[in-house]
C-alpha cells in the first residue's frame, strides 16, 4: 500500500520557488540582479520562479548568492527511519 501523497512533485517545486522568490524580494533584489550575482541566467531564474523548474546546480548557485546555502547543506540530514528494516539495512552496511 502506497502512503498518501500530500503534494505532487510539481507542487513541491513551485512552493520551493515561491520561498526562494520571497527571500529574493526580502533582500530587495530583482531577478536580473540575482542572475548577475548567481551566474544563473535571467531566463532560468524567471522560469524557476514561475514553474519551479531549475537544475540542481542553478538552485545551488541561487542559494549561495542569497546566502541560504546552509539550507541546502542541511537538506536530507535528519531524515527519520521509515521502518525497522531501514535501521537494520544501515547497521548491516557498516
């Protein structure tokens, strides 16, 4: 039985893009300024904010430019075990 999915991947991407856009605006940066500071093209930033689509490298560059790279560094570092089997699998790999 599959667990209930609360959000689709597209919805998650769009929410992430909205959060990044809010941070950009909070820092009083235009999309063009962020493009110049991050090395990500203006078109890619515009598309990301509209659709949530961007490469991982582009997202990382944006995060560095916005001084939120620590958020990426912490991503997936505190993932709880899904079940006892995962605990056993990890123990057996060591």
